[in-house]
C-alpha cells in the first residue's frame, strides 16, 4: 500500500464511528520492523465540534487497523 491508500483507509475507518469525523492528517510513518503504518490525525467530535488528536496503526500486509488512541497535543 502507498501513503494515499493508507490515508483513504484510515479516513474511511474513522468516519465509520459516527461520533467523530476525520479532520486533518498530521503525520504518517512506516515502521519497517513491524510492517505497520502509523497515522497521526485530528478528528472533530460531531456533537461539540471540538478537535482532538489521534493515532492509529495499519498493518501493511493484512490491512488490519488497530490501536486507535486519542493523544495529548
């Protein structure tokens, strides 16, 4: 997968939750040791419009998404 595909996959995943909406990509890095893309992004709470930062991981081989976490700025 390339960066564009990773961003699309991450955006679609985040928007599925219904209570947050993808806002902006912050960082994207590839960890060679674990073959994992690490995506940092901001998302807007639908009910309050507050924006929070998150990270998630996407496995390069399987495409599985895991470890979505809200992070402190």
